[in-house]
């Protein structure tokens, strides 16, 4: 029976895939050119950060609204306090 062994030195790991994007915006006599290079891991990291920011913002907004409700916010309009009269 022949057993083949994997030799890490003879097969170096492949470099990560790199994604590239480039945008150019012109306005009047000027303009801006921006480019970015990023790996798949970087894209996933940015996605996780944005998700965390959005989720924490939603929690803060809900908590602040809950605190205001107890203090009479938003104000309730009754027939005798309606500003349109």
C-alpha cells in the first residue's frame, strides 16, 4: 500500500483573491478618481461591521423612544389642546 503525503513546502498556499473597483466622477472642470483593492475576507469584515452598526443604532433608537413614551412623548392631542383651533 502506497501512502502519499502532502508536502507544504512543495505546494505553497495560493494568495487570496483580490477584488478591485474603480470609480471616476467628473463635475465641471474637476473630477475625482477613486480605486480600492480588497480581499474576500475584507469584504466580509466590512459587512459584519456595518451590520453591527445598524443593529446597535436600531437598539439605541428603540431605547430612546421607550424612555420618551414614559415622559409623555409624543404629546397627545386632545380636543381642548388642538393647536389647529
